[in-house]
DNA sequence: AGTCATTGCACCATCGATTGTGCAAATAAG
DNA sequence: CTTATTTGCACAATCGATGGTGCAATGACT
């Protein structure tokens, strides 16, 4: 009711209204007033004025003075993918619970854009930065370091500061083994029947491939190089790779290890163009979990990275005094076909009927 | 090289180094220097100093002075869902292209949290706010209005300010009709065979239901009330509703209109618990598109909302001087089963091999 | 040489909150 | 009643960038 005008109330407005000084108002409203020996009644008065005038602090001013902002950044490769968006969702909840404001930005896996985005965030004096899945984590590190900003890597490790990542080697092993064991003993998989598609020259892909090859050698007794097809992450490049294989062999490999759900979309595109092929006798293992993918008409075994665990660990590590860079591995989980897992969405209440407080 | 120390350079540092005043430095670096008749050579000097010292403006200071921040907010219900995350992705690209910084936050469909989140964003002096899928858009409106903040509704309309939303009635019609026509003439659908699950008491659900009922009446000659089951958006509530139907009838309806891909996850959960039921003779229509869902083992017809179109329209409308609140409808698109559409991810280059600029 | 216009820039207040310091008034101690 | 202590708060500098105003130096022109 007070002022439905345009301008927001400031501590100066309240100082006039309450008859005390701006510094007193400030102290009362930011909680340091006991330390400043402000009388309870004065504080009470100011608090009630703040209430009726809907005072909220101007955080730019506060941030300018204190060179903190209350903003915590998450730098993502992309938004629209269930893995990264659930990271964002979980990250948000953590930041909120600390009374800070999450700010989630994507940088398209472009090293230059990653650095520029970090610089932009820094210019807003963000308090911490979580660097997730960066193509060039160390480049971002330098930018952060120059600004004295606390930061940490997630999902893809850097060398200059600690990282929290999935145990991609173990995940790769688990997934590869599950694919192989999914085939009946009667028609077992040959080494040449199991291909890996997707991913690129990053730590996660390397580790997964390492796990993939290790298990193949161990269980299938062979591990031909041509079975590794790192196509990058773009769905269309993956599609082309499947298309090329299909053109040569007239079919897909019986077993597919797909490096990410984004690459999996490339497989879907391929399938859309081959509507009459039923792809029976096909088993797909996909790194990253997507509930819909899990129910596709062929067996899809997925790896769910422990998003909650990684985020929690990252917050734990970033709060600690900085030590020598270390890589913290978080174990991922194997998800059998046709599995609908709960996720961060389940934490939400289903609220109806907006109440209007006229 | 310059200073790898901790503090960032300010215009004062550059002013000392260049021998000119802070205001001159400021003018040079923010582009207003011609207006201020700064000599070209002075500008040149300052620019080169800024370069070598890696100057970047402190945006909190700038924002404080100019009461703008360069931040543009997007308030989302949730992140981890392909519809909302592709909205985020598209929104980001638009904001970036205007040289501003996107800030995407979710508020869990909680009216209280929506308002508080808006207030927080306002306290950072964001320049504009896009309110997407809010449970209580008018509540958020009031908060924005009190702060004199430009804002607009997306996805769910408000009454106090313009909105850009999908044509949910038409989308509902399209989808319902497609479901019905997907059944062979030999075994046509009865009115009681086609159910709608999910959604709640919001504008989008109402419109979709209206379209659903209209088409049912028109094509099936009947539209029983019990076929409408608004379960809210929580996946588990949808699951329970399917479970309940199944308990009563021993099967699912032959035709299902699922109100959102989040509700669809509830269907998956249901299916996971009935592994031996093949759900042949089932056709699902789902509002919202998910590439993986499109390839499920039963026919899934989806509606893709025109995310790019909505975002573009919203930017267009928000830039215009505010007029009487209007609802702008954007037509959604019907997506046949087994369709892999491209999305915002396809705009990204697939960059490899990070270059390090030691 | 004197007047006037132009060029080139410095000065200073300002945005709103924070925080170290100082100082009256109230209370306690002697 | 005086001195010492505590209480309660005001003052003013500060964070970094912006933009209005003013003023000296230079050049143009009579």
C-alpha cells in the first residue's frame, strides 16, 4: 500500500522516516545492530518501517561496498539436456539453501565463450563459480584466478584447481559389461559387434573409452580400434557416423555404447530416417540417463551420474581452504532398461490455486 | 602478465597510469568519449592501458550509478525438462545477442517463491524479467510493478501485463484429433477410450482440455467428464492416477492425452511397474516434445511448442512501450511419432582441442 | 592585440549500503 | 557530586563508474 510509486525505498528514506541515521538503519536491517549497540526499540521501529515500505536492500550497492554480491555462478555447456538441466536444478537448490542467488549460464562448449562468460560473471562480483563440463577448464581458471574468485570444476576436470567428476572409467566399465551381458549366451557378442559412438577429446570420453576397451578385451577377448568412433557432441555428427556405418554394413552394430544422451539424439535421427528397420537385436548403452530413453523399444542401459552427490561434494570442497588440486570421483549408477527414476522434480510440491493477496 | 595479483584494475588505476582523470577514463572505456571531446590519442592510450591491465568494468558500480545492470532475468518453474530447458537455451542466446547477461532462475511453481525470487532479482537491478510458466503471474507482476521493472509473461498468461503463450486450445485440438485418427477405421475409438491425464488449474490446462473436449465431441460424438483427470504436474501423482485407472479397468485407456512431458514421466513410472503388459493398442499424445519420448514402443504423438517463436515474440513485445495487456498466441506444431527434431543444440559448433594461450 | 568559439579535459556530486571512529548522554562507581 | 564506564547512535569515508558543469588552453577571426 505504502508507495505504489516507482522508486524503491532506501536506507536514506527510512533514516528520515525513523529519525535515525542511515548507518543505524543499515545496521538494523543487515543484522549487525547488536554489535553496534542499537536499542531494541529503535531496531523495532526501523524494522516495522522497512516492512510497511517494502524495503529491500539494493544489492548492487551492497555488493559494491563489500565486493561480494551473493551471486553464485554455474557455467554449463548447454541447458537443454536432462543431465545438465538436472545439475542446474540441484545446484539452484543448494545455493538457495545458503541464502544466495544462483545464476546459471551456458557457454556452448566454446573455450573463448567460456572465458568471456566467466569474465562477465566476475564483473558482477559473483562470490563463487562452478565450472561444469568446460572444454577448457584451465582457461576459465586463469580468469577466475586473476580476479581472486573461488572456483571448482565439475564433470570435466582441470589441472589448476580441484574437480569433482564422475568416475567415468568405472562407469564406462559398468556400462560396457552390462551391454555385453545383456546378450544371450547363445548368440554372444563378437568384438566387432560392439561400437562406441560419440564424445570427443575430453577427459570424460577418454576415461569412458578406456573402461570400454578394458572390458571388451577382458570379456570379448578383443578390442579393435575401429570400434571407437568419437564424433564430437553434435547430434548431427553422430547421426552421420551411424549413417556411414549403416551404409557400409547394411545394419548397425549389435551393441552400441553411446557417449552421451546428446549423441543419442543423433541415433534417433538416424532411426527416423530408417523407419522400416526394426533394430531388433540391438542393445544400446548410453552414458547419462534420460527417463524416456530408458523405455525405447530396444534395450537401453543407462548410466546415471550422481548429480546430487557431485553438487554436494563440490560445495563441500569449494568451502574448504584451497589445497593442492585434487580430483574427487563420484560413482555413477547403472540403470537397467525400462527404469523410471525420480529426480529433483520430485522434491517439489504440487501447488494449486494461486492465492491472491490483494 | 601485467598484474597476476588479486585486485582488479579500476578506472582510478588507469587514470593514474594514463595521467588523465577518472571521468576521462570512464568516458573512453564506455564509448561516450567522442561526445566528451576526448582526443583520439588520449583515448588510444587509455584503451591500450586497459588492454594490458585487463581492465573490465565493475558492473555493480556501473549498475548502482545508472540503476541498470545489464542483467535480464528468466523465471522458470523448473529446469530439468526439455521444454523449459530449451526455453532457457533460446532465451540465453537472445539475451547474449543484445550484449546483456541472462540470468535464469527457477521457482518451483510456488507462488510465494515466485514473488520472492522476483524480488531478489529486482534487488540486483535486473533490466527486464520474463516470467515463464508462473503459477501466479499477477503476483509476480505486482512485485515488478512496484519496482518499475519491465516484464512479460510467457507460457502462462497473466492479466496485468501482456503474455506470449502457445495456442493451447488449437494445440489441444490438433493433438486430440491426431490421436483419434491414429486408430484404424476398423477399430475406432469410443468416447470412453480417450482420457486426458495431467495438468492442473491453470490457463494452459484449461485450454488444452477445452480443445480436447471439443474434438472428442466433434469426432467421437461424446465427451464424458470422467475422462478428464487433472492430476497436477508431479510425476508421482500422475503415476497414481494411471495406477488407479488400471486397478479399476485392468488396462489403460486406448488413447491417452498427457498434459505435459513431466506427467508423461508418471506414465513411465506406471509402466515400469507393469513390465509384462505390452501396451499394444495404446496411442499417447503428449503436450510438449521430447525426442526420446517420440520413439517409445507405442505411438507417441507430440506437440512441440514454438519456443523460438515465443521467445522472439516476447522480446519484441517487451521492447515496445507498454500497452493494454494482450495475449499473443503462438501456434504449436504437431509432431508425428518417431520424429527427431533439431533444436537449439544444433546451433552450436563442435569445438575440440582447447587452445591454451599460456 | 582583442574577442570569440572550439577543443580537451578535470572536478565533483551521485547511486545505496557498509563500517571504522568519535562523541554525547545515561548510568555506575567511588 | 565527580570521575569512569557503558550505552546509543551520528558522521564521514568508501566501493567504482557516470555525467553535468566549468574552465584553461588553443586556434580563428577581425
